[in-house]
């Protein structure tokens, strides 16, 4: 069985480094390309495993960090992208042209960019999810049940915390949770979401879904959905202590795309939760 050829965007970033490590450790995957933005001081550096294994050294032989998307992605099976929207959209165009599938973990897209991703999925396989943790995606499923059972008499708040370097808020995962809840309740999240409270806000509108954001330190990612009723609170929480959980999910998604036709998928498809 041939190994799946993986390209990694933003290979020197927080997620990129973890993805590199996980790809190097996987027997069924091979590192095909390591991408960084033009002007990066790391361009031209050879990816290696620090000499830990001669087998891994052979796997990564000749793979240099590059910003040449066309050359690097030619022949790749899957590009894994946890960068920023503007970068991901550039990668999307090249992947569509070359027929390279994409695993997209980038967050912060606007409606137009999401539509472009959907259009590209008519030509290549795209796994697009705000969070690739297996645990978080299980929670998405649990939230459907909780929202149906607690549809009346419970106020819903979503609290998320991330490291100081995260540039978008609320997190894509928090928004994904809100979308699951709103859809289950028959609401439009754009109309019922409340993203901040200050001053005299009046009584809480029971039809709203509130979001609270915390940024600080090196928090990998904490998410809690609070259903607050009369006399009780139900809290569904996920806490990530390592980025490895997202990398493991992303590689699972890459394997999924290798055996499925072009189309738009999410982690619910990958995990068989639909």
C-alpha cells in the first residue's frame, strides 16, 4: 500500500510543527512538501527528524521549506492547512488547479471565502472543520441532543479560552458549537448571537446565544457550553492540553479524503457521526 503524500502549510507555526512530527511518526504517510510564506527566514531549510531515526530521515530526504506553491504541491495527495484565511485562499486556488485535496483547520473566514471553499469542493475533496479534535466533534453531536432536550427554559452561553496569540474571536470552534445549537433550535445564529455585554444591557433575551472570550497565556483551547435553567446548570466542556489532538484528527481526515470522492466534508463525516 502506497503512503499518502502530505503537504503542510505554515510548517513552522505552532500547529505546523506538531503536524510535521505526527506525519514523520506515521508509517502510512510521507512528507511531500513543507510550505512557508515568502520572505520567511526558514525558506530552504531541510526538514529532518533530528537524527532520531534513519527511516524517518529517508522519508524526509530532500524536503525543503518553500513558498513555491505550484512546485511544492504538484504530486501531493493532501494539503493540511492551519494558517490564516488569506493564505488558505491562495492555497485553495492552487490545490483546485492541481487536484490536491485539502484538510482546512483555518478559522476566521468570511461568508464569501466560505462560498469559495464550497465551490472548490466540487472539484477536490475538502475536509473543512473549525476543530479537528475527536472529543470536540463528539461534543458537537452531544450538543444536538442537549439542545433538543433543553430547548425551553434554559439560557445558553458559550465560553471559550485560547492563548494570547490567537487572532480571531470567538474561536471557530465556539462558533461551530453555536451553529449546531442554533440549527437544532431552528434559530439563525447571525440574528440570535450576542458577542459581548457592557453597561446596562437589560434583561437577557431567552432566544439569544451568548459568547464570552478569554485570551491569555498558552491556553491551547477550552470550550464550555452552559445551559442555565431554574435551579440547575448543565455544562458540556472540552479542554485541550496539547495541539497533538488536532493534528491526530487532521491526519485522520487526510486518510479519509484519500478514499473518498471530491466534495465538502467535516469531521462528523470522518468520524461516522452523521
